[in-house]
C-alpha cells in the first residue's frame, strides 16, 4: 500500500470515530445502545414476544389471557396442519427497530450486527430443549455470492458459542435457487420453497436434536421445509429459533 492510500484510510477512520452515527429509524444520534445504527430509545421500543404464544409454533396470541384456562391451546394454523418442527420460538415482533436491524444486516451488509443480534436470539433459543447440533437456514450459493455472507449462519454462530453446542453449516444445503419469499403470498411461498433444500451429509444430523436458526419467521414455509427435509434425513427432532416473527 502506498503512503497516500494509507494516510487516506487513517484519516477516514479518525473521522468515523469522531463523527456521531445517526439512528436509521429516528435520525437521532446513536450514543449508548446495544445495537449499532439504532438509538437506545428506538431499540427500547422493540416488542419482545414474552406474552402467551402458541405452544407449538410460537405465534403470539393477541390476548394476554389466551392460555390461562387451556395452556395447551394451539393456534389455528397448528390445529389445521401439524408443523414438521417440534417447536418454534421467536425473540421479537418483526417491526420497528428489530425489522430495521435485520434489514441492515441482510441488505445493508452490516455483518457485524450478526453477533450483536444473535445475543437477542438466545432467550428464545434457550427456552427450547437443548439441541445436539445447530443448523442455520442455508442460502443458495448464487445468493451467497451476491450477499457475501449468510445472516442465519452469523446468528446461529452467536447462539452456538453461548449454548456451547456444535454448529453445522454443511449438512443442510439449498440446492435450488428460489424467488425471495417476501414477494410472495403464503400459498406461493410453500410452492416456491418446496424441494429447495437437501441434506447432503445426513450422518451429521442423524438421530440428533437439531436447532434450526433463521432471521425471520413469516408464514413458517422456509423453516417447515427445512424441518421436513431434516426429519426425512434422520434428525430425531427439529426445533426452530428465529430472531423475529411477523404474523
Ligand atoms: Zn432512533
Ligand atoms: Zn401454532
């Protein structure tokens, strides 16, 4: 590196350290906050899903008394069709600062957020039965090349370190590229994701309790398809932890 380039870079770093960052939500200065690029006030408004949820899929019931008289009451979706995963839990509602933080991680290329946000995934992951292996929802190689990293792998890595459970990011692969689920209706999501995953190393998950990690649970189509494929390949049980949940 020539002297001029080095000097330029150092000057830029000093400027970065001196200038305040502004919150991506409210535009206020970001001072003391657990999450970079989001101010403490906005982060404080995140709606963590600590109220009553569907005991199977983690859907947040609107009424705080939903489970008072029947603690095993399942949501409509789980009653209509049993999900292929044993349990699913999400940390927070997919709105406001949490949605923005996930957006920054995925599309804003702020991959340092992976570790920070992974910490917030822990309460929901920790409430699930202790897994023997943690598997992130994989990206197709073409999307991975474009994005440069898999956000679910970053979150799963943070969870593994805290739970002291091995991470396996090679057993489950995305073998078919798919359209982004966000553009699709619930029915289209299911069709879009069907056959997109394969277990290429079944010996790594066989007879094991698997914790599947993803960033967002929307209709559950993606994690359901992953769980179905993992179970078919011999996983004893699949539980799901996501950072956020919409719907
Ligand atoms: Zn803010
Ligand atoms: Zn449910």
